[in-house]
C-alpha cells in the first residue's frame, strides 16, 4: 500500500485540480447552497444556549465549586498538608503553609494552616480527588451547583481563600443544626 492512499479517517478525498466551469467560477451556486444550509438551521431545534444568561439544568450529582470547611467552632480545618495538591490530576492546587501563633487557636484548628490556598479553576476538572485525599475533612465540592462564573481575565479564575473558605455564618448554621 502506498503512503498516498493511507487515510486515518477513511474519508480522504482526492484533490481535484480540474479547471472550474464558468458557473463554478461565479461561486453563485456555492453561495446559494451555503445560504440554504443557514436557512435550514434557522428552523431546527437549537443545540446552543445563551450562556451565562441561560443555564442548563444540572445533574443531581453535579459537583459545584469547592469549599474549605470550618469546624463547629468556626475554625478552618485545613492543615496545609498538601495531600489534595498531590492527588490533584490537573495540578490545580497550590498552597503556602504557616504556623499557628498563640491566640489564633479560634481561627485555625490545627497547629499548621494554609496561609495561601489557591485553586486554578481553569485547570480544575471537578473530579473530587482533592476531597477524597483530604485527611482533615477540610475541602469538598459543594452540592450548591454553583458554577465558576465566566470572566475575561485569567487571574479571575485563580480562587484564593477569600472565595474558598466557608462563610462563618454557614459554619454557625451547621453548628445550630447539629445541636437541634
Ligand atoms: S476537583 Fe480534581 S482537578 Fe479540581 S482541584 Fe480537586 S483534585 Fe484537582
Ligand atoms: S485541604 Fe485537606 S488535603 Fe488539602 S492541604 Fe488542607 S488538610 Fe491537606
């Protein structure tokens, strides 16, 4: 078999160099055919939606944006061990650890905490492996179905602790639910 006849898709077309006829050289037939395709699509069911104004219904098991959890006293659970970053197949997580100082016991549960914790949402594939790997029950993908909002700058997709840590009010609500 010659190399010229090999085609991976099996749809290889031979390029024809034959001279165009007068009508072909006017391109009128080709333009008309193209317009007919466009017009036909106007009356067909649309497969696209006007995101972000319109949103598709999501699956009940959809994993939403990550959250760094607080415990029942409102302290951050994360101890900056790095297990989530190691488990992440997309290498989306980076962090910087710091030591807890005296007086910060009500802020951080462990002696070491994440001073900086960032997830690159452009890399993340929402697989949930970070959640599986975490020994401190500190990170999880929420059931809120909140999607990462669209943005025009790459920096806007680097989510730091300001966007990831559970709001204190939510931690307090969880505490009340546990007590009741
Ligand atoms: S969900 Fe998956 S890809 Fe996203 S940060 Fe966690 S481990 Fe990485
Ligand atoms: S989120 Fe969990 S696994 Fe990741 S650094 Fe914090 S404690 Fe470790």
